[in-house]
C-alpha cells in the first residue's frame, strides 16, 4: 500500500489501461491519452450520489447471478471500508465498479420516425415534469460526406449527430472520439442508457494504437465527425460561403449554448452571431439571430441554476425554484432531442438538407416559438429573483403571475406551485405541530432560541415581514404566527401536553406541489378556511386553559380590587390600621409588621371571601427610602404573578400598576386627611365658642377646608368614575370578546395606558402632576397647621377652664376667688395667647394664598390640555367661577380656547 500511495495518478491510470486491455505500456499510449481526456471531462451521471443505493445495487447483482456468498462478503468489506475512512470518494469507486460490470454492447433503442420522436418529445402535461433532467450532450461539429454516410448506414448503423446524452450539472460535456481500426469513427455515448463506467471500459478497449487525421479541407462536409471540438473552429480564410444546412447544424448547437462552427458567442455584444467574414444573405443572418436568441436565453437560465443548485444557503424554496427551472429546461431538451434525432435520421437516409429536409431555419422558427416564449419568461423571472430567497422569492414569482397572458400565467403558476410547496410544508408543520425547522431562514415566522420561557409569547416568535409571501395577507400571517405560538406556549409554559391533534379538528393536506397549487388558487376560500379553523380552535383552547387552570380573569379582577383600590371597605380599614405605623419615619418601618396589619385588614373585611389563590399573592412592598420620607411615602401593596399569567401581567405592566397605586393611594390619603380635618372642626367647634378671639381663624379654616374637600371630591370622582370605571368596563368587554391571547394582552395594555395618561402619570402630563402634588402638599400643611392651632387652643381653653374652676371652688369655700397676682398671671397668659391669634391668621392666609395659587395654575393647565375629559374637569373644579374671577387666564371659555388653538395650528 505504501508503494501504491507514492505512485502518481498518471501511473495508476496507465496501469489500469494496461490491465483492462491486456497490452504493454507502449501499446496503450493512445488509450491512456483518451482515458486522461475522459477523466478530465465533465461527465457526470444523472443519478443521485447515494453510496447506500449503489452498494445495494451491487449486492442485488450478486444475488441475481446466484452469488450470495460474494454478496455477503461484499457487504462485510463495505462495512469495514466505511468504518476505516481511508477513502474519501467511496461512492465514485463503487459506481465505477458497478459500471465496469455492466455490458456496454447492448444495442441502443432508436426511434426511426420523426413523427414518433416529436410526439414523444411533447409533454403530456405542460406543467408536470420530473425534477432531475438530462441535457443534450454536446454534439460533434463534423459534417461527413453524404455518400459515405449513406453507404455506411446499412452496415454500421447510425453515425450522425449523437442523440440526447448525459449532461453534467457543471455545464456541457465534450464527446470523446473512439476510433476503430479499419472502420469509420463511431461516437461514444449516443444513448441515454449507456452509463459512464461501461462506456469507459468499452472505449478503452476499442482505441487503436494510431489515430488517423483528417486531410480534407474546404467546406464542412469534408470534415469527419470525430474531430474534437477544439479542432472544429472555422478557418476564417476558407469559410467564405455557407449553406442553410450548415447553419441548421450550427443552430442546433447554439440552442444548447455551445458555439457552432460559424455561429458563435460574441462577448462584446453578448449575443450569438454569424462571423462577419462569412457570406450569408441578410435574411438568413436575421433568421439565425432570431433563432440564436434561444441559446442566449438558455445560457442565462442555466447559469442561474448551476450557480444556485450547489448553494445550500439558498434554502429549500430556492432549490425548489431551481428544480422548477430544471423541469422547464427538461421540456426544452426533449424538443432538442427530437430535432437531433431527426437530423440523425435524415443523415442516415441521405436526405439533402435544405431541399427535401424537414429541418429548415424557417421551420425551426415555428417549432421554437413556444419554447422561446417560455425561456423568455424564465429568463425574466431569473432576473427578477436575483438576490431573493424564501418567502421573498415566492413573492417575486407570484408577482409575475399577474398577467393577462394565460400561457405565461399557467407557466408561472406551475413554478409557483413548486416554489411554494416548501413554504406550505413549513406552514403546516408550524400550525399543526408547533414545530419550526427553518435552517435557512426562509419562513416568515422567526424564532429566537436565546429567549427564556417567561418571555416566550412576547419575544421568542416574530414575523419576518420581508419573508411573507405576497399571496398571504398580513392578517393570515398574524394568525399563522399565533397558532404555532399558542401550541408552544401551551407545551412549554402551561405544561399542557395535550397533542395538537386534539386541539385542532382540521387535518393536513397539500402534500404535493399539485395540492399546493390547488390550495393557493383559492386563497380566500380553502386556504383561509384552514387557517381560520386552526386559529380559532387553538386560541379557544389556550384561553380555556388560562381561565380554568390559571384563573386569568380572577387575577385581573383582583388587580382592580386591590391595586386600583376598588375594594373600598378593605382600603379604608387598612388605612385606619396603618395610620400609627405610617406616620413614623420610613427608616423605622418593618415589612413583617406591615404584612401582619395587611392580614388583619383582610380578615376584618369582605376581602376574606376571596380565593386563597388570590390572597396569597397579595403582599406589602416598601419603596426606596429618601431622606425625610414617612411611611406614607414608601408604602405600597404588591401582587405576585408568575407562570402563564405573567405573560399578561408582565413586569412593565406591574410597574404601571405600582405607579397608579401610589397615585391613588396618595389621593386616598388626601381624602382621609380631609376627613380627619372635618372631624376635628366638628368636634372642636362647640368647645372653642368660649374663645371668641378664635372665631376668625376658625372661619378661615372652615372656608379653606371646604375648598380642599370640593377639590379632592371632584378629583376622586374623576379618577374613580371617568378614568377607572370607564376604562375597566371597556377592558372587560374586550376581554369577553377576545379571540386569542394577543387580544387580551393588547386590551390590557390599552387599559393601563389609558389610566396612566388620565391619571396624569405620562410624560406629557408631568407639569399637571407636579402641580397636583403641590396641592396635596398644601393639604398636608393645612392639616399640620390646624392640628397645631387646635392643640394650642385646647390647651389654652383647658387652662382657662381650670382657672375658672379653681376660682369657683374658692368662692364656694368662702374665700376670694382669685388673688391679684394670680389674676395678673392669668391675664398675661391670655394676652400672650391672643397675640398668637394674628400669627395663626397670617399663617392660614399664606396657606390659602399658596393653595389657591396652585389650584389656579392647575386649572390653567387643565384648560389648555388636549384631553377633553381634563378640560371638563377644570369646569367641575371651578363650578362657581371662584378661581376664574381671580385668574384672567381662566376667563376664556372652552369654545374660545378651541378657536384660538385651531388658529395657531
């Protein structure tokens, strides 16, 4: 083996020639040269490169010859060869051995009638052709003498232009000559049934030691058919005139994209044309140019298929497109095969081309009219599809089907049925199994494997808009995405192992391109029905699982009751219990203490009747503490969500709920504060009647408190009814009518966005929110001022009552009620208190001024808001035009404000 490895391939090939022919190295020189040309050519079999199939054929051949022991031995040796990995091209070697074992001497079947040939070439179905096609072998440009051909036809059989041969995917293949001593040259491989291996062995044994050369000169008829293509080039000095018969022969080569003797490709002009030095009439030259366009179109289509067929990244859709082009070329090659065979028959029968022949340039124009039209369509389609793949490629093909030409439309529809078949396979695999096997990113549904399960619904599966075929609407694509996404959501997130077949009553179809074509011709009927059926069944099943197994709607109601303060008795009782804790600095709070208070509030109110699944998710959360914060500033309720319901209540949604809760909690606290203020005023009103100096201060407190109560009540009405209740009613109606989970998620997001906007929590309402917080701060300042005043007043009242009580007690005992010194001390203290009353009045006036200024500014911002609900809120807050009289900017009516705004815009 070591010495064998060191030998060059040429030495090994020469040894093989000697072994096959049984001659010495000196005697096989010509056979060796021919073998080198064969190996260096582009011969390629039309069968698939499958090592397993070839090995099975070899074993079957052994069995057919009743050599079962050899078959078993071959199987064992083949298994060892596969395990060792010594050879890289095992298939080629096995195929060579199989070909060498075949008998190459079987006579090929030849059809001797042109009419029969042409009838066989015509396809039974213009749009039903196999995927793998053969192409006419390159024909030798040799024009034998007519008499020699006629004489040799009886004894030698056919010796004219070869019939349709094997075409390699890399391009046209050269026909190697084989010369038999004493006889006319025969063409190797003139039958489709003759394989490469047997051809190699047969011709190696047939090559003579010397090759005669042609000595004839002049016109093409004096040339032999076995001259290689490299020696067939026309001599410009001798080819002055040429007949139509020669042009017919050249045109048949040009149809295959092969240069003829006189009709060749002109690279500068990018077309086939007759050499300018050859004398041909203008009519013939024009006819040849029209016919040669067929070869140019063929080359364009063939070049595209050759480049793309080997490109794995082109994907299944692209390969289907190339296969459809191969099918059309196969039909084209069948016609060329008929023409070649007719030429062969006429050569054998000695028909004079151009006089009695059926093959003339004008007849070729007629016979190739339809193929030329088809190739023009294919060439235009190839240009339009450059750089496209997947669904985008299918859209490009579909666009060409929108034509009034029924012939062209049928052709494009046939190609589209093949191109769309992989897309349909992707689609059915996705909507019925939830599986996405798109290695080359051709399908319009994209998957991101890096996305975790909790974000599966939102981020893992998306639409590739560029890959949505034009014959599939955006709504259909959205439904297709939702169907497969729902199946994967049920399996991976809900842990529901129900087979998709039980969810969807529909059945798969369109397993062939023909079925795909029929389905896509009725996109608004059968196809739409299949998509809708799968969509409704899958979405309904998913919503049932979420509502029954995971209580989606119950959790949504719980959010409304607890985080949006819809459970009034619970919220009020919770505030009463939390007040002693929340008035303390935020740094002194402990979450476990607040959690215990929360549980107490739940047990004492109607919240205790909620489901344990809901109550266990309710919790207390403390926000980030800033310097000077109290418990009211950092306290918040929280609701834990996980599992499938976290798809609806995402982190972003829960952060929105937290912001709304803090706003509502602060507004509720203002209502709670004003209730305490009113209670204090009512409880202390009778007591402080004994202190007439406080009447003015108390009146100011009552007036300011009334303004604040009116403001807070109107704000609470606006928030509760116009914002929360209306938005909740819209949300609930949409949820009840939702057809899929996306509808619920979208409705919930709209609900949150609406309350965020109308509660002044969005970026555009930042000035309004700041002004509202300033008003809330003034209410808290007023509460502190009133409490301080009441403490001082009640303390003073207590001292006065005690003084009067002591005085009455002494008088009852018969003593002086008060001494001069005690009276002087009492009067001094009363004067000191009375001196503080103006300060209290001034403080209240300052509070009133700041409060009213903040309210006026808030009303101005409401009036200029684009939201009409906020504009009407400004009218309710200033129903008696109290603030309007003080602020000139509020004196514009709503109508005039609209008019001015429209003028400015």
